[in-house]
């Protein structure tokens, strides 16, 4: 079980993508896990044959526990000598098995999955199982053909009368398949949020920021960025402003460990990504060392791979500050909960044109509310407000040469 975040001590096996006896290539997806920070496909550390599964689907195990055994060529017992070992609880697996990795005899074969395996979330696969639907027959509307919850519910509504209309109200009555139980990822998010509320003294400060300068630079550079294969989003400008400003306000980038304040040398910026089943926060390491183009590429890449469950463990580990964007859905602003063990989080409200007072007149400007949530045990209000004032100034006077 890999380490998928600095505060993560366990993970839940969602699904095994291979069964005992299957051949597996190095870096081929082997099993899916979920934690409060990430839902991901874990690649195989070696080529070989999966000879034993020691952690069953739905089982929660601690980080670094053995969940399966891969044998390499020459180490697998000849066919018929032994039967595949039955799964055992993780705490009964010998510690020496941690080193057992290994390849495949030429006689071992498995049904190829690869591109033929439709990507989908555990929730979607559970709905499909309950209604005997073959996901591979569905056309996914998500990234890379991913089958979403709306896809499966739409299919059931069209093909099996799953969605019926209430004769009185005339509205669709579609059962909520997840109403009776929390998913493993949702459960761990809940635990992590309660922990954060119980740990940090949350205070929020809200600034109204003029994005007109950023909007002008974005219009000027948008086509150039598209030729380089990346979109130029407002989030990239915000990431640049925050990353550079954090270098001048190290306390906002610090962490409180007991009675010790630990200052971080690097600015590792977490950018929250919404999934069907929850929220994860991939991390841009050394964000303050990247230019606007580098941040744009990093944000797009991490978001795409997060939705495709292709993040590596280190890409959700080591964040020092988080940015979340409820404004993407139209929220004016939010009051985000700090992502432990960090000390602050920035919420971005919707960016839109509004009437504002300029001098003695009223003008139309591109505006947004930015909300800083901070831990008052470590950061005072005056320090938080100065940090936000500097972020505001940075964005309102953004230098086009930085783009």
C-alpha cells in the first residue's frame, strides 16, 4: 500500500484489476485504492505473475502493508505443483514478502485488458453490477472515454425504465444509488475534514479583486499558449500570484507541529480537483520556481491525470498551501476547510464582470472574491490580510512580461 499523502496512514482497496495467476507488466495498473486525498490506480512495481492477493477488495490497510505478491520468471512454481494461495489478512503476511517481486514464465497468459477496459469510478461499476450492465458497451462522456455516473444512469433510464415519472409531479424519479452508504473515498474525506476542524482554529478573510488586468493579458496570450498545446486559465495566474507571494510570507507556508513552527523551503502548491466521487488535491512541487507557462501545463496535466486515476504517490504528497475553486460552479465565494497539515487555503470565487466604483464613477470590471482560510493558532489576522493584500496587488498589476 503506497504512501499517498503526508497525513495518510491507510488506504482502501477498491478493486483488483488483475486476478491471481494473471500476468502483469511493469507499470501496468494493478489495483485501485481510495484515500481521503486521492482515488488512484496503482501501477505494478515489476513484471511478473500475480501469485497471491493478501488484501481483499473493500479492505482498509495501513501504508506500506503487503497487499499482493508478484513472482518473477524462474521463481513461479510449475503448473500443478501448488494451487494459488488463498488471500490472508495483511497482518498475517510475512514481512519478508515485501521484497518478493518478479516476472512471468512464458506459459503464463492473461486476458488483455489495456485500452479495452472502460475507465469508470467504483460507484459507476457498483451501479453497473447491481443492474447487470456491461460498462464496456457504454459510450463514456468523461475524459478519455470515462463512463460517468450520468452516463450509467442515463443508460438505465433509456433502456430499462430506471427513470420513471411521478404521475403527480411529472418529474423524473431516479433512485439515488449512493444514498444508503458512504463510498470509501467519501468516508475518508469526512474523517479528514472533521480532523481539520478539530485541529485548526479556522478564520477566514475575503478580498474583492479586480481581474481586469489579468483578463487583458489572458486575451493577449491565449492564442500563443494554445499553439504550445495548453490553455491559459485564470487559475494559472492565481497560482503564479500565490506561489510568488508565499515566498515573502513564509509563515503562511509553514506548519505547526506541536509547539514547533516548521518553515518550508519550497512552495508546493496543491490545486483541488473535483471528481464524481469526491475531491483530491494533486500538488505542483516547487511552484514558485515555475513561470506562467509551466504552471499552466502542470495544472492541466495534474487535473487530467487525477480524473483518470493516473496520479503518482508523490503527486499528492508534500503540499504546503492549497487553492480550491468553487467559483468554477458559480459560487461567489466559499469558506474552505484547511487541508491538514497545512496552515492556509485559498478559495476562488466566480470571476465575472461587475459594476464597481472607480473614483467617483461606476465602471464595469472583471472581478472575483478570494477567500483565505487560515489557522489562527499560527497566523494572525493582520498577517493573513497583508498576504492577501499582496496577492491582490500582484493580480491587479500583473506584468505581461511574466506571461
